[in-house]
């Protein structure tokens, strides 16, 4: 039955991917035939002088436009950070100057349809490459096919996953930053930490969760030598962020001011937790999570490898951390699939339960479009909080992993 469902789902995923790619490239409305529909419908590039020039009218990938069009006039990036005048919808960019520069010297050499599709295909290809690599690093190759099948279904057969592609979002770069940092810290592989920092720089909303992971890992040190080694990992991250930021430091200041103003003053929308709690409380969430992580470490004997339930719960909560947050960022959570299989190798039924609950939550969260209008964003947010609480609660009741090396 599982094989049949995987094959059927895979066929739907291939058809959806083909139709979305064709529409993104040509703007021929072929994506109207996909099933299910994207969570927020289709958002097409409007008729503007700069969109006509780049053959972008009626194309998809509206969120990628925030990078593409400002990158075409890189010298005017500072003004765009303040007014958003280069974006078809007048949105100030929330991406760092270095990202615009990379786009300007690469993807922006192409028309918008070609550039946006290449952006999505490169992102997807990189994710699957490192996804497979982490299964090998964690020595759980026997579960790889199931992990790949689940990922394809979540990305191309759910409303949230299809919305990620339709909007031209950067969520898989965020998922890669999460995955490579966690695996790099678990297995003491600094090169993975370095690559994680590069992916994290693509989208700065990834940084709060990464800060939690880094801080909890540092607290897991058992002696001064380990603490020094863990500090090295944190310095790798800091060095990458500083180097890429200083490359365009004058523009970076305007970028950073824009992010700060949005997070502090813009009205919360989507699945932002700030709709339920004061913004100041929400922005202090990483500190609370570090405290919970420390308690989890004490329960597990300071073994960072035993923290997947805590990490999953934290990842779910951090989906609601930005002031502007939507369900098409749920692909961020796909980074936990290898860790779920890895942790599920432990003894006890709880490990299998965590795996089932994780996949069940991602599926339900990816399909909330069918109940969202009826129950409201507040009810959905309470569901996120409850799910995060369940996973973190399991961290304190599990028996721990078996040492498979023995």
C-alpha cells in the first residue's frame, strides 16, 4: 500500500512540477491545472514598464521578484530598501545586498521567466543533493527512499508546498541551513557548518532558529576542550555573516534597518505568533527556547544527538516567529526528516511515535487551506503551539537513542 501511494503521489508530483515550471517559464496559465491548488492561489507579475522589459508579465514567482528587479539596478539598491520602487508591487527588499549582487551577475542575465525557474530548480537540486548526503553521513541509507518520497509529496502534492514553488520562495535554502548546521554539529563537521552559514545568509529569517541550535549545542559541552571546539563553530558562522555583510556595508545598513522596522512595527499577518502575543514577547522566544534546550540537555546527559524532538518543536515555533509569516514556509521543516529517521532508530515505541507525529503534523499544516477560513488564524496558531509543546514534552519522556556503534 505504501509503494502504491508513493507511486501515485509521485505521478501527481511530476505533473504538478511540469505545469508549474511551464507556467513560470512562459506565463501561459498552465499551472491552473495543478491539483491541489496552491494555498494562496496564483499571484502573477503585473503589467509595469520594467516587467514588460524583462518579459515578466503574468509570470509566477512573485516573491522572487523582490530580488530580481532590484538586482537589475544594483546601484539603486539603497533607494529600493527604503521605498521598494523597483519591485512590481512596491515592496522594499528584505534580502541582503550580497544576494542581490549574486543575482545581478548570474540569474538576472536571463529574462524573468527563465531566471525564476532556474532559481527554483537550483534551489531544489541543492536541497536534494545535501538531503541525500546527510542520510549517508547519519548512516540511515535504508530510509532514504521513504525520505525522498515524503519530501516530494510535501513539496508538490500539498497546498503549502505548491505555494512555495508558485511564489518563488527561498524556503529550501533555509531548510538546508538548518539541516547542515544540525548534522555538522552532531558529527563535528566544520565544513557543513560553513556551508550552512552560506545558505542561512540567503534569508535572514533563518537566523533566530540557528542561534537557538548553536547556543544549545554550545551548552552541551562537557569540558573546556569541547567548549573551545564548539566556540569555533560559532565563530565560523559569525565570520561568514560579517564577511558577506561588509562586502556592501553601506547598502547593508539600509537592509538591516528595513528588517528591523518590519519586525518591530509592521502589523502581524499570516501565521505570525505576534497576532496572539505582544511583539516583545515573541521576539524573546529564542531565549526561552535556549532555556528549554538546556533542560533537555540535562535530561539527555548533555548529548546533543538526543535532541531531535526539542529541535523539531523549536523549528515549528520559529515558523511563527517572523512578523510576516505564511504557510508556504512549511518546507523549512523538511530539514528534520533525516533527523527523525536517525532518532527513530533508538529503542522504545516513543521514537516511532515521534516519526509518525512529525509527518502527520507537516501534512496537516500543509493542508490548513481547507480549514483556515473556517477556524481562523488564531486557532491554527494554537495548533502550532500545541504541536511544538508535544514534541518538546516528548524530549523529557524518551528513553534516548541506542548507541548503534557498539
